[in-house]
């Protein structure tokens, strides 16, 4: 099967998506659309493609006969692009977030069910060799039953532009990556959240660029998120720094390549402080990493007629964590999340 791809949005991350589609053997880019058509023209010229460009999505869908849309537009456009594409008979792969609000996300999910088409969301931070090894350690019960998952995220990017003006720049624009990773690692879904947001001295953001969140999860564990987007010095990885505490031990991942775990040494009698032994966390992931790994999974799922790991029916649960955290911060109350 040849996937005929229409790429919507020709700025920012679209470069990665174009390159992937060009290099894949069973894909054909049949058009590019951007509300500023000159962006589309510039991109296809850069890539050496001879394909039509458009400024209107509906026209592009009709004239190209695409069966798959890559949505690389800004978050505010995702609802319109995804629903229009689904109703035109196309599957959709899109950049995060799946929508700009929970209302929009639920509407998109409803349309996927009505049309029988799928919408998979880019969550590239699930696709590293290290996070896969970390998850395997937890799933194998190496440290026992997980009771707490802790993630620290401290960076100081000076983006400029819209992020500097956002009301909730950290939670809305970035935290979904870490929230989704927490679900991926624990295998659990959110039940409730209490979030305290603040904007510390020295922040260059108009809105709250720091937050502490406590999520209760469906397996009885607690996920604790401590983050800032205006932290200068001693930065963590973009993938956060993780500590997972289980009934038999603890596992650490620094968000890059340092993985380690310690469990109770059962050969030594219990003392005031137990003795522990280190456990190796082998790297077994053979797939591609980052965006390419997520795109590979999206295509494999489509070709195997199953839902992708990051299908919108799953990703909406990570979205729910974001918007529940914002609601909690605004109301200064614990918010029940429920089942999406």
C-alpha cells in the first residue's frame, strides 16, 4: 500500500516530517498546504519536490486524493485540520498536543469513531532506548510494586515569541511530554491532581513558568512533578530526571544515558537500614528514536490495522492531566480527572 501524504503546516517541525516521508519507501508526498502558501512553496523547493501547494485544506484534500495527512500546524489549528481530514477519509498523524482544549480533544475522538479513521499524536519522548529500558525494569517488577514516580524538570530556554506571553507556558506547552512519560512508565492513568503554579524571581515569562503537581494514579501510586522553565544553571535533561520508588527498591534515570537501580539484598538479614545490591538495566530497544521512532510506530499500526501506541484515544489521557493541572492551579483545589 502506498500512503499518499498531504502535509499541513510547513514551518517549524515540518522539516522532520518531510524528510521522513521522502525517505520512506511506501510513501508519496502529494501536496503541501499552509495558510501562508509561500511557506509551502519554499519548503517543497527546499526539498526538491514537484508537487502542488495550497492555502486551503479542503481544496488540497479534494485535489490531491491524499489518504494520510501530516498535521504539523500550530496547536490552535489542530481541531480544524484533524476533523476536516478525518471527514475527508484520511488518517492523521499530528504534532502534540492533540488539541488546544479538552472539549476539542473529545470532539476529535468522537469524529475518529464516527469516521473509522485514526489520529495518532507525536509523543517522541517515549522513543528513546533509555526510557524503554527504564520501563522494562519497572514492568518486570525489578523494584517491586511501584509506589511513587518522581520527575524533576529544570531548564531555562529563552524562546521569545508566544511562549513568553502564555498564561501557563510550562504546563500547557511542555509538561505533557513528562506527564505522558509518567503514564508510559507506570502503565497507569491519572485519577486526580493537585497543582501549585508560580512564577519565580528572574522569570522572563509573563505567565507561571514553574509548577509542582501531585497526581494520584489508577494503580494506587503517586506521580510527583516538579518543574520550571526559567531555571538557570544545573539543568536537567529535556526528558526530566526520574526516581521511581518500589516496594523492593529504587530505579533512577537522569533523562539521558544514566540508568541504575538498587534493590534490597535478601541474602543479608534485615537491619535498621537494609543493605542493597545494584541491578543493571540493559538496553534492548532496536528501533529508531525520537520523532522517527514514533513515526515508525504510527505507520506500523496503520499497516497492521491496529491503534498506534500514541493514538488519540490514549493520548487524551495525557491531555487530561494537563488541563486538570491548570484547573487545580486556578482553583487551588484537588481536581478529579476521571476516565476519558
